[in-house]
């Protein structure tokens, strides 16, 4: 017999009390042990009560532990008719009486008073709203959630799963030195997706994921910049663990039929959203945790960056060259060279030696119709002139022993520590936000909120956030600080370009996929990361065209990645080395220019998707399974994606310049190639030969795709604001639809040839272009 010190198994209900929002249920936890080398758990209860096969010929003698109960409590509440909150913690824990908002992840806890029925029987307690039912087994303690609309069981604890001697392998809830573990039984055909920006396969079955925001040093290291404790089950639910603590999600990795969720904290605060449609689940989830505003129109144009542009003249020369080559451009990004002290430091001291007067530089870019994006991170170098002020005024994070906290797991080039801003200190927050004000007053448009993953574990934040939650909440608070500063000082929808994230990060657009390697594998991982993130933090996610680092980028891969970027939510080229299209030869320049122009041509459609996404809490870039949830094949596809509900994008993962064969899956329906007019039919797989200048972009039959003509005179989004749109109709389409103009005004439109209709300030050509399909 081997005891596991401090291990407790939640085993039996001791009390039930009705509350205004649901029920408070007392649960006894008993000491648990494992039986030698055999898998499985024992408590001090009788072998018969535990279901042990006492007739097993090789069963060792059972030395049962004492039955010394520890009091836990389960709270069940109903934030809405389709959402149930299940909170488990030691009796008396503060989280049991919190409305869910204490960590700042949940921003709207819901009315918390959905009508419900509480029923007690000998074997179980049942709590039910009009849409969802929770069953709590009394002895042994178990949990199950059912969807009343479909009659299906959504989840249940894995207490039934045993090894040959009858010992449970995955008790319902285990509390030990690692935190609390909830074990859920996976159905035989159940797929699990989500858990944030993960760069492996979209379906997570068989994987074990440690949800801790890390400086991942790439997209192939097994770590994640933006993990999110939110997942979808094909059984028909979304799960969300409301925590800042590290969560380990074992999705059938250790035990094939068990989803094990270990939260490195004393409590599990789980929300379950019941809905067959994953889009409906995301709408309910983002009602709790917030949605993004639509970024300004210029944000959907082409961005160009490099690590690093070293001077004002160098950046203005790139703009001039873009104009000479007829490549539209809306944003230029400047990495850390704008700072005087710039190695993992940001103190907002502008480097006039390299870039001159900031406002005159911004104005010079604006004369060409280009906006400025600048880099930042939330760390301070002791070499900064502002370090002492921040230290002496208490603006920097300290450890539990009172020492200044230093970033962890991100190396510094000089070996010095780097301190971190404490965003929970209102004075520190105001100081940090205030340093953005003069930048915004000078016309700086975007801040790239880089890093944020290096908060150490042993910290004492100003507001008393428990250390177990501080690390993963730090990226959320950092991006919130900058986003809120932009909203306040610029008076518009804010936009950051964030690398780190956690649950709730979708409300601070946008994010990008971190430092991908400039390889086909890096491009593939990037797409997978974006699709996985879309299921957990839906909004405006994108990536660095060309990847950030690695082998010399080939012209072929540059073109293929540019094509991917042209159909992504936001479009930015960036890397350690040059990413301007003329750097890769005349052919790459010509093809890339056509795809950048195609992006601008499709901006009316992308604008509609952006409005829809912000309104409903859906991602712009969507896994096929989000639009086709009943298609078993579609939900596992992670090499193509939807942009909104009507465009299916099939990137080509290749780094050569010769035509390649691309095999792809199409869901049910008729699909028309946007560029070639070829008609495909799904469901099923198709195979086409794709030259370097093309890849499949397919329109779903029944769609209307608003577009705007783009010619060489178009230099950026400003040139499109007064241009008429043309409505491209594919197959049998609705006669009436609602479109939002570039000013955000929605207008009902009748598809009738020969009429000109105003959509906000936008004139739409009465001509409707019909396409087969």
C-alpha cells in the first residue's frame, strides 16, 4: 500500500441547502491511497462500497487508510438557462460566495437567478433549469450534466472507469499537493478542441497540455503564448475553468477515456455551456467574459514590419518603395529601436537620434497614408532613467519576501534582472497608461504589446491576487492596461498587437501567433494555433507573414505565407530579416502585390465578418467545424479554415515555386473558386494542382460577397472609403440582406440590378454580379 501524502478523494454528500441561485452541497473528502504498483485508488470505506473485486486471485491484502473526513463544498448556480456554474472548494473558501468576477476574467456574471428546480432523492440531487440539468450522486459523490433540449448527457465524472481489481482509476475529484483534479469520462466518439493557442493538432484527444502562458520561443516547442482553459466537446458543451492558476488538461493521454483537468489551486470553478452549435456556445461564453470591439478600418489593411528598422529614414524609404511598386500599405511597425534603452526594456523614452521628432515622423508617414505601430513590453531595465522612480513609488512587482521580482524563463542579453510593472497597483497602472498618452497625441496608432509571459510564481501583487493566479492573469491585465489607455486617450476602438494571453483576452484585439519559424512546419503550426485559439478566445487573431526566425525564407514560402495573410483576420508581414515583397525577387513581388490587392478588394466582406464577430462573440478565422458542427470530418480539419461563414481558405504549405498538388476537404454544398470560377461539391475530398500564384479560396453557394474594385491608384484603405461596392452573388441568394458600411452603419439592401443603394456613407453599385454555384 502506498499513501500519497495529503491526497483526498471527494466521496459523499453530507448536506444540501437551497440558495437563491442554486444549491450549496456539503461533501466529505476522504484520504486516498494507491495499491502498490497497481493503478487505482482506495479510501477507508469498505471494499464493497468501493466496488473492489475482492475475489481477484492476485489482489494484495488491503490495508485501508483511516476515514477522516475533510469538509468541502459544492456550489451549483445558473448564470443563464444554458449555462451552469459548478464550484468546488474547501468549506469556507471565499470563491464559494463570489459571483465569478473576482479574477477579472468574467466581466458579466449573468443574472445568476435563472429559474430552476431542486429535487432530492435517496441516490442523487438534481438541479435543472429549462435547458440544462445537473445530477450530483450522493455516495459515491459524482457529477453529470445533461442538455434538456436534446436529452443528451454532456459530461459525467469518470468514476465508472476501473482497472481489473475494480479500483477506480479516475475518481470524480481528487485534491492533493498539485491542486484539484476533475476527471471526466470521454465518450467513444467524443472529440475535444480548444485550450487556447496550441500549435499541435486541432482535435486534442491524446494530448496533455500544460496551460501556462510562456515565452514559447517558437511554435514548435510544445509551449504556448496564449493558453486558455476553455474547450469544446463534440458531446455538445463548452467548458471554462475560471482561474488564473496553471491548468493541466490530460485529454485521453494518460487514460484514453478520461479528460483530466488539474487546477493548481484549492478550487475548481467550472462553467458549462450547453448548446449543439459551437457558435452558440461561444456567444454564451463571451457574454460572460467580454467581446472585442471592431478595430478601425485601417487595421484591416496591409502592415509591414521588421526586427529591426533602425531609423526614420529607413522606414520612410520602405513606404516610398511600397508606393513605387504599387503595393497598398496602411501600417508601418517599429520594433524596439525606437527606444534609447531597448533590450527587454520599455520606458517610453523616444530615440530622437534614430527617429527624430516623434510627431514629425508620424506626420511624414501620414502624408503617405500610413500609420505608425510601436513595440512595447511591461518590463524595466535597471539601466532605464525611469527605473528608480518606478521602484521607489512601488510600481514594480515584488516577491513574497519583499524583493523586486525579476522576469523568469526569458533570458536577458546582459544578464541583468528585468523588473515588471504591477498593473494591480492603480498608481502604477495610471503611470504606465499615462506614458502612452503623448504617443497617442502625436498620432501613434497601435502598440505591439509584446512579451508578458515572464512573471515569476512567488509574487505578492498590490491587490492581493493569490500567487497561484498571478502568472496567467498578468498578460490579461497588461493588454487591458494598454487597450484601455488607447480607448481613453484616442477616443476610438482600441487595437493592440498582443503576444501573450489568457481567458478573456479576446476582448482586447488583436493577438498574433508569436514567433513562428520561417519553415513550412512553422506556417502549418501557425494555422493550427489560430484555429485552436479561435475556439477559446474568439476575435481578431493573426500572425507574422513569413515567420519570425529561422532559415532564410524562400521566395516560394514567402508567397504562400502572403497568400495566407491576405485571407487572415489581420495582415502583417514581420520577421527578424526583411519581409518587404521586393526582397524575394520580381516574381514574388508581382504575385504578392496581386494578393495584397485582393485583400483590399475583399475588405467589404471582411468588414461584414468583423461586425458579425464582434456582435456575436465569434472568431473571424474559423475552424470548419465551427460552421459545420455536424460534419465529423470537418471538425478535425486543421489545414484549411473559414473566414466568416462564406469563404473557405485552403493554404498551400510548400516552400518551392513549382506547382504543387493540394488535397483538401469540403463540407456539404456547392463551392465556387473565387478566382477561377471552378465549381466543387461537398462533402468530400478534392485534389487540384496549384501554381505559385494561386490557391483555393472557395465561396459557399448562396453567399453574397461584397467587394470593392482595386486598381494601382489604391494605396491604402483611405482610398476605398468613397469607392462603390459591387455585390457578387453565388447561386441562389437571399433577395434582401443587411450590410454595414465602412462607417459601421447597417443598411438593408435589396439585390436588384440597376439600383444604387447607400450603405452608411458607402455607395453600392446596383449591378449584381452573378456567379455559377
